[in-house]
C-alpha cells in the first residue's frame, strides 16, 4: 500500500462561468491513474501495480503523477493488463502501454516550472523509456476550447483538462484543475423503479430501457420531488450522459 497515492490532485468540473483564457489545455486521457513513488506504480487506492522492471527503468526516483494509457477507446484493455496479480502479469503486454506524465507532486514549484522539470528529466526519443510528458498548450479563449474539445471527441478522445496558470500541486480536489467533457442527451423508457436504500418510501433509481433494448438504471440527477413521485412505468424520460461503456 502507498498512502501518498490517495492524495493526488483531483479535478473539478468546468462550467462556462470560468473563463479558460490563459489556462493550460491537455487531452483528458481514458487510461488508469497511476502514482509513481520513485520505485513502483500505485492506484489511487494505494494498491500496487505489478509492472515489469523494463517499464520502470527509465523513470526518475521521485514521485510522478500520470496515467498508464493504451490508446483512445482502449480503457478496458489497459485495465486488463495492469490490474493482474503478480503471477498473472504478461510482460510483453506492457509494450502496448505508455505512462503519460502530467505532474510532479513533490516538486513544490508552480505548474509551468513543474512541466519544465518533467520535460528535462523524462527521457525523450528513447526506445527504452515507456513514459512521456503530456503535451499542453495555452488556451486562447472559449471558442478555441470548444474547438479543441470537438476535435478530441471526433478523434475518439474523452475530453479536455484545464490547468490554472501559476497553480501549485494540491493533494486534494481543486478548482485549479478542471475537466471539460461533452454531454449527450438521449431518451429512454421507464420500465421499473428501485427503492431508495436511505430515503424511506422514495425511489432510488429508475430502471430504464433504450430503443435498442439495452437496460440500465438512472439514479443520479433525480430531484427530491422526482424521488417522491417518480415518472410512471411506460413514461419516456430524457437523460444526460458523457460516454458509453464498451457494452453500450
């Protein structure tokens, strides 16, 4: 276990009342968050990832924050590789992965200084290094942010991350780091109700079905009035989501 891994900088959600001009933009990665303590990789829960030695050899012996990534749309494949127990690890699988580094938690400087340090200390153009620094660029305004988000979505990416210029690394959720994702609207048929586990006599979730037959629950986003008097079975609701899992 590694307690420091549970204290990484976490993002809030961006809203349009925050002017992104001057913030640093990077692609939001659909990988697995991984904290490097100078010797090994750990999950946000502090659990050890059993990575082969060659995957770690070129990294500096100081804490790093990033994501182990397999490619856009390949999150589940990435998970299947890195969450194996030690006796199940297939070393060659790690040749498909990259550790994409976006911060240096123990550096102590402003964001721009931390990025410069990373660029100077993570080997580039080295076939033996399975890590690289995440690329960033300064946002010129809302229009550019929305265009970048559209470009990332079109390429199969997940969204955009915004970093406040001059910000320090905080070991908590912070408004200096914001995630920007596109929401989609869809309609579904209500086919059942699930009772709340904590609110007596109220609905905890709506059991729903898409036109293609896929079934799922809608629990978050319901108001107290909707929990008291839920949409009837047979009603059509509109829900909002950010992405689909591999099974739809």
